[in-house]
């Protein structure tokens, strides 16, 4: 009898996600859309993405990232923090047939436990990110 993989048996690992193009690559600069004080973030890693050798990992809306703050207060800079991507410029198609894109690519800073570092989110939040992260949905003023 074949043994089941732990990854398949783990709760929450397998989830149906819409086919969103992964266009925000490692090394990209994105805007910070919360009031934590950070303004520009650089992506250094995408959590949960394992790619082929020499392929650059990329993220899409709703992905957890490791970022560094490039422009902002000195206490946030030069150390890796977690963030979640809430908007992307590249258009993507939803299962109902609508196409959506945003004016900018933005993320919000998070703690390792999943809490927001800021108290409010500036601008709209993609519905895919709000469904995956309930605390982002609570802080968002507009969900598109």
C-alpha cells in the first residue's frame, strides 16, 4: 500500500486558486499600501514557491512575501519582514470572465503571526487577497 504524502494530508495545503499570472518577480520594487511608515519595498523571497533551477520565483495577488523596506523609517529598514501582495498591474482573468488590473503593484506589511503592522490600508484590495487573508479584509476600505 502506498504511503500518503504529508503535504497532501496537511490541512490547508491544497486549495483551489484562480489562475492568476505570477508577474511580480524577486527583486521587484513595490509600493507599501498601509500606514506603517514604509513607502517602497523590495521583494527578496516568495513563500511557498519552489521553482526550477535558475528560474526566478514570482508572486501574484494574495501571496506571502519576504521583503525589505527600501524607503521608510530607519527602524523598519535593512531587515527582512513579511508582506502580502494586495494589488498587481498585470491584468488577470477571474473565473466569472471579468478582467482586472490595478494602477500599481502594492503590498502590506505583516507580522509572522499574520497580523497587519499598520492599522489601515490605502487604496483598493483585490478580492483574491481579501479571501485568503481575513485580517486584510477587515482593514481594507475597498475590496475590488
